[in-house]
C-alpha cells in the first residue's frame, strides 16, 4: 500500500507548508507527505476527472477550482500516466472514512489529499 498526502494552500491561513503538528496527524510510516503550493496535483486530478467519464463524481470539496480534502483510492498497479478511474473518490476526509474503508477491501494503493486545518 502507498499513501500520498498532498497539502496545498486553500484556506487563507495556508500560506506556508504544514507544520510538524499538522504532519503528525498522519503518523503512518507508509505515508509520504508533500507540500504542493502551486496545486499541480489538484490540477492533474481535475484533468483526470474530466477525461475519464467513469470517474466517481464528488459530493463536495472544490475550492478556487481545486479539489481538496479528498480521499482517493486506486486499484493495484494503477499508474498516473494511464489516467485510471479511481475505485473511490470523495470527501471531506473526516466524513468518508467508513465508505473509504469499505472500498479499500481488496485494493492496495491509495492517494489521500487532506485539507490543512
């Protein structure tokens, strides 16, 4: 399993990378956390969602035209260059954990993009 956590500036207080206390919210050693100040990942997600009609539609979580505070689950061996449809994509993270866990059964790669709060 791989977990990528992408922090990006969305809220007015998000003018710098997350602090150690924010990063500590995700203590799992399998998680890799990144600061994306120019929203490169969010832009790639928006394009992938546009180009893939089978992509699950989100209930929430766009601001300034960017996806944020979402959990995204991909099937094993999916690659970004393949523009795969996700097995699960929704948010906000704190509300969708039970549904994400249900979708996780049998899957091994997950991308999580939480908001910085």
